[in-house]
């Protein structure tokens, strides 16, 4: 069993090693249904979100670069969800250690790429509103592209350091990711909480606190603009804190409270927090594609293009149908006796 010597000793003494992993729970079917919902809604919405953000990039809007990479990260994670659904249904991992390691690596890549990109968006909005002239050179499309590439590199390097290749898969029990923590993994969880969530959360909180303070003191903005900006800020904070906060808090709680046997309550809470993190795949398109003004305008433009294309195709089909009817009528008239 891929656990520390202390866990093995404890399990041997208690003769309940099989109880270290909780039995299958009926609520796992609920998680499966919710994850299927994320797949069905997340794939089309994020593909549409890619087109919206691409239009922003073509308009030389640096925000579009961050949004494009955010949608790309969401889609990358959604492609792995069917494997995790199969794991939940079968109550065991069927694809071996290599596939488990790759899926875990992609899972944490999604976590920290999304968190860093959200932080970049927060800083970008902070510079645009609080220091619109002083740091205008940092709000360029090429800078946004460089920071987005840096976000991916950071996530990959951070995962290479914190993901223990020998601690993500339990061969005996066919368990992936949910194995009991080794000493190295305990420190990795604490590092993930501090570096991967706490610091970005503080950065985002500071940026939007300053933005709110600046907007309140800015009398040139109309009340509708104030309402729009505040709604956007609240949505961003809730997205970051509610989606990625619980799972990182549970990482620390697992280090402090995880015990063997019978950790069922901790296991269920951890699974719930992971599902909340997957909801970010749905929150991103709604938040930046339809809530922000630039995203909403681009989405409206894309819908207008699709609507015009559909109307053009419908008109073409109608004309062809009328020509066919008219041709049939003329043919029947030609054959009629005079």
C-alpha cells in the first residue's frame, strides 16, 4: 500500500487496513451526475468563450489574451472529467499508474493556471482603473501573452515540484489521487495552500479593494457604471474564493486531521471541495464572457454573426424551395392541354 510506514504500522496493528479507504457511498452518483452536467454545459460554453476572447485579441485587447488561456485551461480539464467519472462509478482506478499521474498533473495544472490567470486579470483591471496612465505600457497585448505563457510554465513547474509521482496512486486498492498522504505530500499540500491559493487570493483581494476605493472616489463615473463594476468585482471574488478556496482548505485539513481508519466525513468533504473547483469551468464563461462589458459586446457580436449566417442560409433554402415549386408548377402547366 502506497502510504507511510506509520500508516502501515497502524493499519497492521488494528487489522483494518481495508477500512483506510471509505466504502462506496450512494452520493457518488450525485457527483457523477453533476460532473456530467459540467461536461455538457462546459464544453460548448468554453468553445464559444474561445471565439469571444479571440475577437477581443483581434481588437488588440490584452484582456482577451488572459480570457483565451482561461478557456483553454477549462477545456483541457474538462477532457479529463470522463476518466474521473469512470473512477467514481467503478470505485477503483482502471488505467494504471501512468494514466493516474497524467490526470493528476492535468488536474493541478488546471487549478494553478486558472488561479494565476485570474490574478493577472485582477492586476490588469487594477492598473487600468487605479493607474491608467502610469503603467499603461504594462497593459499591452504582448505583455499579456508573455504573462499567460509564464502562468502555464509556473503551473507545470509547480506541479513538477509538488506532485509526488510515487504518492498519487495506490496499486493495491486501485485508488488515484485520494491516497493517504506521505510526509512529502503533506508538505506539498501546505505549499499548495500558501503559494497556489493564499498569495493569489491576497493579491486579487488587494487589487479589487483598491479598485472599489478608487471607483467610490471617482465622481466622473455614472451610477450604472459603478453598479456594473461592483457586480463584476463581487463575481470575480466569489469565483476565486468559492471555487478554489474550499479545495485548498481541505488540503490543509487532510494534513491535520486525516486518520486511518474511518475518515468518511473528511473524504466526503474533500470530494465536495474538488467538485466546487470544477464549477470554475462554468463560472469563467459566464463571468467574463457575459458579465464584463467587453466580453458581453464581443459575445453579442459573435451571436449577431451567427444569426446573420443562419438567416442567409434559411433565405437560400427558401429561395431554392420556391424555385423548385415554381418549376414544378410551370412543368405541369406546360403538359396541360390548351
